[in-house]
C-alpha cells in the first residue's frame, strides 16, 4: 500500500531562469529518525531498488494533474551518501512556473515522497524506552512532490494516512516477537554536530549518560541509568534493559555544547574494538553492529561533498579510499 512522508526538504531550492529553470534538493535523507506517533521510523541508506526502471514523477501536492517532471525525461534521481537527490528541469507550464517562483521567494519550502515497501523491505526493533523503530530498507518510489502542507503538524501523521493501513498490525506482530531481555544494537541516527577532538571512552561514556540523566557524577559500572532511551543514542549496543552503566557498550559519540555529536576518533576507536572482538556484543548482533558503524564511517569518510562545497576532489578521493579500507577491516 502506498505511503507518504512529509518533511522540510534539505537544500530544496529553485535555480536557473528562462528556459533553464530547475528545482533541486533532497526528497529524503538516510539515518534520520522520524516520530510518527506510535513508532519511530528511519530510512536505511539507498533503499530504492529500481529508480532507473520505474517511471517516477515529480508532482505538486501529490496531484497527478499537476506534474512537474518524469524520470528519464526531465527528472534525475540519484541516491548518494546523504539521501535521495533530485534535479528537475522545468518546462513552461503554469504549474512549473508558479512552483519555481514560490520556491524562489520562500513561500514553499517543503517536500514529500510516496513509496511502497517491497516484500521483506522493512525491519522492526525495540528502542530502549519500549517504543518500536521501523527501518525502511527496500522501497519502490512512486513520486516526489513539492508540497504546501506542513510536516506532520501535531499528532496528525496517522490522521493524514501517511502510513499504510496495516502498519499497526505489522508493528504489533513485531512488538510481540521482540525480545524484552536484550535491547541490542542501537539504530544509527544522524546528529547535527560533529567533533574531531580527542576521545576517552570511559569519560565519554560517563558524559553521555550524565547528559541523558541530567546529572554530573563519576559513574561506577553498577550505577543506575534513568533515561535509557536518551543515553543509548551515544552507544553501539545496550545489554539487558540498560538499567546500569555497564550495560552500555561501544561509546562513539561525545557531548558538544550540551548536544550529542558524532566523534571521528570515537568512531574509529569503536570500529577497532568491534573488529578485534573487544566489545561484549553477541555474535548474532555483530552484523547489525557492523551496519551501524559503516553508517558512522560514511559520515566522516564518505563522498558527502554537500557538507563542504570547498572540499577538493583529491581530498574526496582520499576519503573514499579511507572509507573502503575501514569497511574492509570490518
């Protein structure tokens, strides 16, 4: 069944003029958790399996009568390390001209996309607070749309039918099947902040848990953790119910200005510990742990040129090489 997602599009902009008017940006990004009310949702990297063969259209407000572009004609879709990027070269139609003008003036700033989940294209896991996380891994894209509707106002996501009708049943089945005895690998989620400063695993682990609990103490291994969901975000794996400090394995984040941030050195150190078997993670969870760490590595060494438009091609090539070497070590 077709589903839609609304968001403030990353880098959505109107470019060009005259006969070369374009709309470009990201229809969605990977690794960003969205709160859909009864569950969280995250899109795994590059989940769209058939962009080249499917006839994907770009619309205004998901209205088939207000078409802006079509893949293979004037709509280019690519999956990079950030998300699903689109570039639509507009014609002289009224809807195209109006949409371009409204984007350029800032009247419109949001985007949406419609998709269906392919068979076995989603997975469910239990977050430390007991809520479910849906990870979208294999999708068919139907359309991208520039929209005037706000992104999930209040709790209206379900009311606006943005999720499939049978999603609650699938979530309930996954909830029943999920183990309550082991919270497992923490799902990857992108943070806004990053740090290249030095990294001490013990100090950073205590700092993350203190940040989560709103306290300031020197924690022992058996000290209790109150805000398990918030604390887990800074680690790779959580044992049991995450009730005590020693349950939190593989710190690779840090706290910068009161916010959780990705740590370059922490990521490399955690990856090294995972490879050498120094982390107390069961064998059945190591594949998911590896997937998490690859996503972390992509943030630092992937070809994400949008984060630094001045980065040279030589440096991007070096980063790609570092990333491949790091992945091989996993």
